[in-house]
C-alpha cells in the first residue's frame, strides 16, 4: 500500500466518514482478494516478490503509473503477532532507564550552573533512551568473553546518556558526571561528545560531526569482512556494527553515500538505528512530508532490509479494530509537522484533529480519555517493539538492516522541551519542570533536593544494579570500551630498501614511482607484508600502482565472477580476489578515508596492527575530506596518507581544480599528523621507515602525510648522515661551491628542490654566489619543535633558554635564506621567525592553470630563475650587492616584471 498524498481539510470540524478508495471501488475486490489469498497460501517470499514484479511490469506496460515498491504503509513492519516475548524484566529495566534519563539530564543542567555555561544536550538522548537501553540490556556484546565486542557508533549528541549508563554500571563516579564538559578540572572530566582522543579507554568512534559516523560504520562492517577473508580476524562470531543515526543527520551527503556498498557487499553484520524524532536542531526534519517514508524508500532502494518501528503497543488494539482502514489511512496522510504538533498538544486536540478527521476513526477512540490519548506512545519508546526490531535485524541474513524508529525529541521533558522546536538547545530546567520529570519517571529524589538536580545511583547491592551488571556480564562486559591489545610489529629498517637508497643513476624516477616500489617491497616483507593495507580511490593506474593488482590482488567479497578484459595485460590486469589485499574503493575519497580509519584503528578495535597506505589525488585529500582527516586524528588512527600528483606546478596540464598548492597547510591543522614534503626517493624511504617504527613498533598513535610528485628526475643516492635531518625536517643537501664572493642558502622541498639546485648553479656561474641547497622535508615539524621550545622559555624565564632545532641548525650560516616551494608561501613561512635574517619565500599562491611545468613555474615564480632573483634580491637588501645588479639580473634571466601573476585577494 502507498502513503497517499495528504488531503488537507479545515482543522475545525470533523469530517463525515468515508471509505478509503481501494479495490472495492472498482469491483475488483473478489478477484483481488482471491489472488492475495492464493499468494499467501502458496507462494514463498521469493515467488511473492516475482508476482509483485510481474504485476508492476504489467501495469507499467499498460501505461499505468506503477506503484513504487519501496514504500509500505505507515505502520510497524513487524506485526504484533510476530513479536517475540520480551526476555527481560520490564519493570527493572524501566527503572534503570529512568535513572539514566535523570542523570543524563542532571549532567547537562548542572553543567550550565554556577556560571560554567558549558552546555550539553538533553533532548537527543531523551528520544533515544529506549533504543539504547534495549540494546545495552539485550544486544550489545562486550569483548570480555570469547567473542569480539560489537562496535557501536553512538549518536554524538547522546553522550550524556552513555555517561549516565556508565555511571549506573559503576564505571564512572559522580565526580566524573560533575565534570561533564570540564575536562581540565582536577581529576579529569568527560568529553562533550565521543572522542577517543580525549577518552581513549572509553570511546572508540568520534561521531559528532554528523554524517561521518554512518559512513564509517559501513566501511567498518566491510572491513571486518576483509579481515576475515584475509585470515586476519580469526573468530567464528564476528562483531556486529551498530550505528545510531539522527533523522536530520540523514541529510548529510556522507550518511547515504555508501548505502549501496553495504547492500552490495551483503553486510548483514551491520545494523543502523535511525532515531526518527522528526526534528533536527532548528525545526522539523520534514514538516511537509514524512521522513520515515522517505528514508524507507532510500534504504529499500539501496537494497537494505528496513524495519519500521512506528507505533507502541497501545496502538495495536486500535489497528486491530480498524476494520475500515481509517486509522491506517490517517497515519498515511498526516504530515510530520502535524505529528510533531500532536506531541505538544493536549489530548482534546489530538482527538479533534487526528482522530476527528473521520467519524469512524473518532469512534475508534471513544473508550479513551484525552489523557490516555496523549499516552499512546511511539514505537521507539516501547521496549517490546524495539526488542522485536533488534532481534529481527540481527537475525536477518544477506544484507544490512535499517531500523526506522519513531520517537519524540526531548521525550519526558514536558513543557521544558518535549517535541518543541527549541528542544535541541534546551539545557536548563526550572523547579516545576524538574518535579514533573521526577514524577513521570519515578525518580526517588526528595522535594528538598530536587532543585540541586543531584545524581542518583542505586546501591551496588540493589536489584537494579545487580540486574544491569548481570546483563552486561552475560553479554560479555561493558560497551563502549576502547582497549589496545595489538602486538607490536617488527618493521623493516632502511637497508631493506637498498635499491631505492642507492639512487637511480642516470635513469629518472618520480617520488610517486619510488613510493610504489617501496610498497611493493614492503608487501613482500616476511614480517609485515600481510599487514600492509593499500587503499586507493580509483587512481592506481595514474600512480603506477597497478602492478600490485596481480602481486597482492584487489579485495572482493565475491572474488572475480567475470573474465577481466585485460587478463592478458600481465601484472596490471584487474585481479579481484576474495582474499585480495588492496582496497580499491572507487571514486569516493570519503569512503577511502573511512577504510583508512578502519584499518588504522584496527590495533584498538580488532587487536591487530595493520599498516594502511592511503594514496590519492592530493587535491582531493584534506581539501575534499578534511573533516575525515580530523576524525582520523581524533580516532588515534595510525598509518600513511600519500597525496600523489601534488604540487601546484608539478602536476602540469590539469589546471585549477587539480593542481594542489595547499594540502600541507590543510594537513598541518591535524595535531597528530606529521606532514612531510620529501624531495627524493631516499627521503621517502627514511620517513616511511621511521613512521613504521614509531607507530607499529613503539605504538605511537600518530599519522603521516607525504606529498608525492609525478615528475621524473634522477634520484640521488642517500648522502651519509642525513637521516636525522630528514625526520626532523631540514638538512643541508648540497653545499655551494668554495671560493665565491657571496654566500646564500636556498631551502627547497619536494620536487621543486630542483629549482633550488639549478639556481645554485646559475648563482655560482653568473653571480659569484655560493648557495647551499637544503632539503626542507617538514616545515610543520620544524615549527612545532620551535613552538615548544619557545613555550618552555616563556614559562621558565630564569633558566637558560632552549634554542629551536631550526635556529641551531641555521644560526652559524652566513648569507640570506630563500625558500622555494610548490606550495603556498605560508608553508615555508611557518619557520620564517627562526631563520636568521628572515626568509624570502617563493611559492604558489593562487588558482592553478593548465600549462606546461616550465610555464607554470615562471607564472607562479618558483622556477630556478626566480629562485636566483630571490637570492640576489635578499643579497641586495643586505647591501651585499647593488640593487642595480638585481635589476640587471631580472633582464638577464628574462623575467618580465610586469608579467601575469595569479590574482590574490588583497587590499
Ligand atoms: C556536520 C555537522 N553539522 C552540524 C552539526 C550541528 N548539529 C548538532 S546536532 C544537530 C541536529 C541533529 O539532528 P538529528 O540528526 O535529527 O538528531 P537528533 O538530535 O534529533 O536525534 C546539528 C545540526 C554537527 N554536529 N555536525
Ligand atoms: Mg532528529
């Protein structure tokens, strides 16, 4: 049956009864009933599906608009007769839930007090409490028994409810609850939202940036299958992945972006619970429509199993007596905006406006008082309905399940915010509201105490506590819990990559190609080869990684059911296998990042160290999915992010959208991310080896970002003694020649170091300048180290000052410093403050252009000639050479001072 378009009537009067339009109106009733009867009797679900498809096809062929099979009536998917018996003690569970509600509310109200005003959210959890409690008591598996713990993506704004639960479980104390959102208070506090970075023993998944929890959960569920297929997760029972999603959150593009992947991969280890409280922050999610119906269509269309939990048990009796289908009709036609209104309106209003639409419907509730009408709860607040849905979801095979649970935002807050548009922001409650809340949920707090909103927890020996602890014990312990149990790895040393360290001789290689070589060697490493997880969003051929396809295979749950078109192509043919190692994600940087996070946190969530290498088109890295970079840091992800085709002028031809001149800046914003811009293959090797050692041997929860370029040039052998400088961020790569009149220094990074090297030659040959060329592998590292030294000095004025590494390294050098980069000038400028005599910077601010490398470099002014000019200018400023020499050089070097330059916003 379809949800019909609403027929809006004047709100004042009850309408005369009318029978809904249906089969009987066309005299079809007998034959249609007959068909349905026969189908029910004789057909299995698959055959019934075929019959339905056939009917739709014939209607379409005959030119009739065929029904959309993606929607079902606005009613519970599981009929009352098919519900299992509730296995728990309803009374005790309700008391526990009520106390969780109270304590969650009290945390937020208290956090607002005493001028702290640190905020919090009451209403999201108030709508979610039953959805969580049924799972806590009956479904979420902990990791203390033999099976792996479920992985739960809790809705971020409901964190107070999870803390309140942990308090009742005696995992947290009152002092913690008092310090909700006061993390710097003595004794520590509780983070506002789920942040593994801030509460590394508790939270596993950051979810408060809406849309990211949902997409992460899908890739996590797929990652579990990947681990199993590769023999890395050896367990019969796999963890279930739960995601609690807001209905408003479904508008975020990430939320739905991977739905079809979940269905395609048959992820029946995944359950989403969408809390359809019909509201988001400002107002209704779909005031003029029906979010549950819309979501049902989306999920079903994407191939998910959908279970709607719309009405609580009290409605069952009404539906059972609804012989004319009027109740169903009314359900189908009422808009969410009106449903929201019914939650705040008195029973008389509901009677008149909801039931009063049809006289027959009005009669259906004759036996109920107005008060009773307001207590006809929604399905998401009824443990029986929720339990039935969860059980069906975990038993469902072949694909993921979405439970669409209808609830009331701010449930139980009464006038303080139940169902109101201000509900989301509600953080305060007056005494009257507190009393009502207490009465509604039977919270044993006295009249004198209530204004202080004290926390309340039953004694350890109480029935409530014993019950909930016993439930958790049976289910395998507490959830959420983050635990690092992974064994450290034995990672290779530099020597394993001799081939790359000795340089390319006369041959040429790009840093990208060199990295691919490194990856291929690494994949063969006897200790860690199998732990390498290459992740690629459809760019493997661009980067030259395709030979890995045949070496280690592309993961595919189905293997390869077709004959690949390029089977004869040798190494690079598209080889999909069930135990493939490469995660080839297709064109989804968000999805690939979700895989990166899943792999890079496996050490905590699956007890196994894996080494993810996510290689992508650098422009579509942090610029495209910066929030996921941030989330990766919060998640304590370990691994390597490789921005290939980087550099605004090195990626030639592609122009404005592709030429990346700023990712190191974006990446620099993530505190735990080390950002490197290596110039040579041996630097790549040194950085990756150091990173592997720190992350996977020593257990540091950090990440690495490397810029990789596609320009081929001769790769020099690794000079002795430079390893430390590479890691710290700066070392002298090539000193200038002896016997010149002037001294200078050029800092180069990435492939553009070659501008510095050519400038070095020109300066020596034509301008009597000996310029040292330095390789600046990480401005971010240099800056952070200097910032820490400065901070120490600030706080310890009476002690000998610490000198930043960069300053120590450069202070004894003579002559000016010039930096040349393929990134915005801000990248090298990060260290300008500590460079003796200041820093002249050449970089690539502005939108890119499609052009050759040479033209681009002149346009942006980071080619060798411009680097020469930079040095001469700096020398002239110091009075070492005359300004005329610099002016003459502009002519000699063929630089047009009036030439085009990228437009920059400026006064
Ligand atoms: C990416 C992002 N944008 C905006 C917000 C701010 N925000 C927090 S909660 C919220 C409304 C959530 O509504 P819904 O998803 O329906 O969840 P509910 O609280 O109703 O359960 C918004 C907009 C956010 N946390 N993340
Ligand atoms: Mg909502």
